[in-house]
C-alpha cells in the first residue's frame, strides 16, 4: 500500500530511524567489497549489533574480545562513521 507522504517527510523519518539504530543504518545503507562476490550488503552478527547499540547508549565502553571476532576493524570503524554522521560530539580512541 503506497503512501502519499512528501519526500521530505519520508527522508526525515528514515533519518530518525537511522539515528535511533546504528544497526539499522548499517544493514540498510552500508556495503562491503567481497573479493569474489563483489559489493554485498553488510550483514551484522548479533554481537556486532549489540556492540553498536552499546556504543550508542553508553558514554564509556571497553570491549574485551578475542582475535578474529569481527569487532575491531569492521564494527568500530563503521561505528565511527555512523557517529560522525549523526553525533558529531562523540570521540573514539582506537588502538590496534
């Protein structure tokens, strides 16, 4: 069922949804480059979604993790991008 909302209202609602949920923004708008499949949608694991939501909700976060879990480079860098777009006052310290 199509709605007759003005484009400005649709964009405003979509922006609000992206602001509310970084996981939604990642799943809908972020893509990654796969070596054989080309450009594919960014699919988050549950623990990555929870980490993103924690970054959004909490002022201080410490992530204790094992190697090769997909949090360091993928999730944190994208979280930085999301926060740069939606929350310019948040700063990250990232140690590799």
